[in-house]
C-alpha cells in the first residue's frame, strides 16, 4: 500500500469517526433507529479502495461508543467492510447505494436483536430505513459529485 493510499484511508477514517462521534450527530448514530451522516461518505468506496479501508477503520473507531460494545466494533465494522466492498465492485452506479441499506439493515438489525434484545424485524426495518434516508439524501449527492469531479478529487486512477 502506498503512502498516498494510506493517507487517503486515514482521512476517510477520521471523517467517518468524527461525523459519527460529533456532538449532535452521535445521538442519531446508535440504537434501533440510526441515521449516521458519516454513511454518506460510502459512495467514495465506489471508486477508491482507500475509502473502503478508511471507512471500515472509521466505523471501528466510531463503534467503540456503541451501546453494543465489542460486538458492534467487530460485526458493525465487518458490515461496513462488506457494504463498501460491494460498492467498490459495483462502481459509480446508483444501485450501489442499496448495498449499505441491505447489508447494514440485515446485519445491524440482527445485531440489535441478538445483543440488546430488540425485536428483529422492526430493528431490521428501522436500521434499513435510516440507512436508506442517508443514501437517498447525502449519499446520492456524494455519488453524483464523485462521478462528476473524480479527476479533480484525484480518483482518476481508480476503477469506475
């Protein structure tokens, strides 16, 4: 891994963790109804492998504050890695935004059920709804901006 890729991954990790843990935003980031503004950065994973790694690391850092504890650090981070990897394989296509909705909806919903004993299907539904809200607002804007300005962002060498 080049130092440039590592630096980009570190920036993505810091942005994700910061946007999740920031006062005001952290109240929406955990529990049965989640609206993580930081998830709006996931479209970068469609074109930049550093984003896949960085957003995964940022999720691990942010999940340290989760009420699900170590389970969310491990499994929540794994769900982000899977969703980001699917997005990378999909590329800058609108349906790439469905990956985190499905993966996190099912994964985090099941995690809430197993760890905190919330009802399974309502947890799946609410997590997916929150993720869909982020993807339909912030995510779509980021996807369109990355699609249009990827060369300005230095992403021309990445898969599209």
